[in-house]
């Protein structure tokens, strides 16, 4: 049996913290549609029998009905493919969700908070869906596979071996427990990084997010294509995402003006498929207003600027001087002694502004 496994599409995500450019959110939402259509086209061209979607198909808070209709219309194009969806923490099966109040195409099965088994010839597909934005116990411990002679597949949104309190809120399941249950394939989601070939005979698989959703998701994104029989599993990862998020450091230690910095940023070589975050590092010689600099950047592939620079002043040396600057430096050194990292940045910015005013 040939299948595709995807997860974490997050349709209609607002992308509010991703960029300083207003239009990029719209472009990323269009990419979500384009890449999802690639999945459907692949299914049509390769006669894929089952599609497993392991949660976070959309953002409950932002999803539009038109987007749901777009997804369902694509599902109608593959009527011979059985589609199994396991709602996750961003798209739980709640009272007002589209999983509950929309009429999906007949080839779509959406799991709810009661673990269910669907029989299809010699394959049993088990599944579970979140019914809230958090889940601490899906009941997997009590599940027993009914027929171990069949090919048994589990579709679920989960955190495998979640250790801390936050991870345990998102359906933490131990890898050992799942392996003991005896599933031939576990199609899971939630972790946006692909994990399908980390160890020998791996059957518990994360396909990663369908497209890269931010700078914390560096690397390729796409789908798992598999073929499964009892005692036989073949997997392949096919990248689909069109844009790669990259970070580029710009050291400003030897730069003496805003104009020179802007010129250096505009000279950076950036590929057509790269979305870039510029990280300013080093010791600064002038006050930096990253928003002012951003307005002068010419390449629209640069979507964010972060200022990680430090002031060039030697406070301890200046504090030894019996001057107004020296007195101010002494006070700032005292303030920095027990300050948090965030407050240290504020103190250093205050020192920079004060010293410039005292010149």
C-alpha cells in the first residue's frame, strides 16, 4: 500500500512575528496553498492509496471558510485516496471547528478524542484527535491492537518522549510504549522538524511542517512518501517548500555610519529562494535604529533585522574618570551587576544615548 504522510500545515497562520514586511504573510499563505496542491497532484500522478495528515492542518483562530473549501475541493480531486486527519493542538476537534460543522468529502475521515479503528482490507488505521488546545492523556496506554496479522497504522498528533511540563501538554507519549504496542507505522505530527531515518527500522515518523514557517525551521520541508506491507516499510522524503529561511550575520565593528551599514547590507548576495534575517553583531560605533535601516534596504528577500550588537564603550575605564561621564558610568555599572539580560540591553542603550548627548 502506497501512502503519503504530512503534518503541521497551519493554513491561514497570520505570520505576525515572522517579518517586518507587511506583504510576506500573504505570500506565505499562498505558498501553503501551492505546496498543498503539489501533494494532491503527486497523489493523482502516483495512485497513492492513503493520505495521513497528523494534525495542525489549520489555525482554529484564523481559519477562513474559503480556505476549508479550497482544501476540501482538492480532496475531491482524489476520490480513490482515503484521507485520515488527526486534529492537533492548533486545530482541535471542538464544537465550533470546521471538523465538526463542515461537510467534508466522503473520502475524508477525521478522528476525534476517542481512539478509533478503521478497517480497510488487510490494513487497520487507528487514530486520535485533540478535542482541546491541550492534551495530557489520549488513552493510548489502554489501546490493544485487535489483529496483529494485519498492517496496523496509527495517525496521531503527539510529542514523543516529552520531558518538560510544556511538552507534556501536547499529548506526550513514550517511544517505548508505542514500540511495545506493535504498530507497523506511526504517522505523527507536532514537531516541525523531519524525523524519519534517525535509527534503524524506524516506524515512528515526523514528516516535519509542510513548509518552513519561520527562522526556527531551517532546512528542507515536505512530505513522506511510503510503501508498506506487513514486515516491510519503505520511506522517502520529498522536499516541497519553495523558500528557505536563512540567517546572515553582519559585523558592524568597523562600520562608522548608518549609510555605510545600509550599503553593506544591500551588497549581500541572497539567492532567489532565500528569506533572510539580518543579525547585526559586533561593537557598534553609532546608535542603531533597525526600523530606519530596514526602510532603506533594497532587497525584499530581507524580511527581518535583529540588533545583537554591544556598545563600544569601556564602562569600567570611563568610570575611573572624575567627569560627568565617569559618574554616570559608575551608576550604570552598579545597575548592570544584578540586571537580567533584557535589562542589560536597555542599560547599554541608555549609556549609548547618554554618552552621545554628553559629547
